[in-house]
C-alpha cells in the first residue's frame, strides 16, 4: 500500500473549486488543516460564512477528490468558519486593497463583453431571450453573468429556476449560479412578490451595487436585462458601464418596431454601440410545415435598417426567433429552452445568435459619455 503524504492530499484539494468563487480552495486560504493517520485523512475546511448555502457541496467535493489519492481509505471533512481577519484577507486577494469597490467592467483593461438587452416596449420576450442567450453561452464553455436590471419587472431568477439568495463575504456579494450562469436580481433581496417602489437615484445606486459589490469573477460575457423603454436605467447603465453594447429585441409588428428604434437610438446620445437586433416571435410553424406570421413580418429588418441610418454604423439583424409555447413552459419550469429542448427551431435560433455574440470583440472601453445626467429629460 502506498504511503499517504500530506503533499498528495493538498494536491488533491487544489482540484476542489469553490462553487461560488470558482477558484481552488487552496488558493483561497480555505484549507485549515490536513491530518493523516495511516490511511485515514481528516481535513478541516474554512467556510466564508456560517450560513454558506453550499457547505454540503464543498464537503462532498473535498471528500471526493481526497478519496482518490492512493492510500486514502477513510476521509472525514470538518467545516469551520473564517474569522473577520481571514475574510478581509480573502476580499483583498480577490478584489485588491481598494477601500471603495469599483466596477470591473468599466475599467480600461476589462476583457468582458457587456451586452445591455433593451426593448422599446414590454411583451416582446426580452427577458426570455436574455436568459436563453446567457444559458447558451454558458453551455459553450464561456463564463457568463446575468444582471437583472429590470428592477420593477424582475423575472430572471424564476426563468433560471433558482430561488437562492446571494451570500455576503465582508463587502462582497456572491451571486447564486444557475445553469452555470452567475445571476443577480433585486428579486433575491425581497420577500415573496413584494413590488419595488424606487425612484431614479435609488435605481442608480442598486445598479451600481450590483456591478461593483457583486463578485462576478473573470467573466467572458455579462448580459444585462434592461426594463422596456428609455428611462433612468438605460441612462445609468450608460454612465456606469460605457463600454456596454446595446442589443435590441423587437417583434415583427410595426408598433413594436417603431418603439424599438427609440430604445436603440438612445445610443446616439450615450455614444454606445448597438451590437444588433433580434426579432422575436417571428412566426408560428404549423403542423403542415407552413409559417403563420402572427405579428406580421419585417419588423426586425426595419429596426436594423433604421438604426443603421440613424447611428451611421451597420446594425445587423442577428436572427429571427420563431414562436413556440414551449418557451413559456421552459421559463415557468426554470430550464431555458436552449437546454431543455436544444433541437427545437427556437433553441437553434437562439444558439445561433449567442454564437454571433460570443465571438464578437469588445466594445469601446472607457469611452466618456460626455452627457449631463441632470438634463436626462432632454435626451429622450
């Protein structure tokens, strides 16, 4: 029987990834001690907080990897809790020594692609499109975050099937993860279906906290589900993350297309790039193979052409998504249709669009907005 060495056990522990922070527990100072007695191993692991919702998962991962070490026949795991000093050191190792949190996506060196998903009016399926794009990108192996910026009409956690609440480590907020997507929403901080009654300054502060206080880690893509229209949230996003690119969602009918143009045209004032247009609910495929254009046709193309003319840069129509009642069921069940029914026409359309967004280069980073938010009414 091989001799069990502590160095081998610690090498195994380096394979244990913290499910919230997504880094090895050995790098995070979470291994308190390793005791070996013959073929028995006892590992003590620090949790960031006593109320850590993933304590059982961490314990199982430690036991799994350590038990794979040759010679380890018995593995026991004990959980302890970091003290304030240790949590402070963890925060510094992750976020640096800055006293004030900063928005990582607004920094010149950020490599995260940020997409603000907008629509002119409600009811066009913007949140459903956003959730499915996030899930599709995560399924491609990208590190994806989703910020539910629709403060009044938040629905993202439900569509992702999670009711988990964020945990706080010192001044950092750890976002829950659903379908490999890190998600934050005001719904995670309220009880039941209580409405959020906030005005402009409070909305701005909430977004600032979601962007700066949340530990997103090293994201490839951050999607932000904006509320319909061109109100305070759109202006705040432009201020807080100038590099965010706007993705406009519309439906084929003229009324939706007309207001969608306004949502995209705000980019002229904020000097943001419009990454493209997505036409949702484009048609309903009948059992005989025919397509019924329930809401007319051509709205997405008209919005793309109009925004290209207004902005003076090409705004492509990234794709058309057919109607499918299964999308609604998938959202209610908390499993995006790109995962639950990947071979369906709607899922394939969404995956194709996500692929176009995933390979895009970053937008303009750190660009000054050159606007006065005290006069935001003049922008609209």
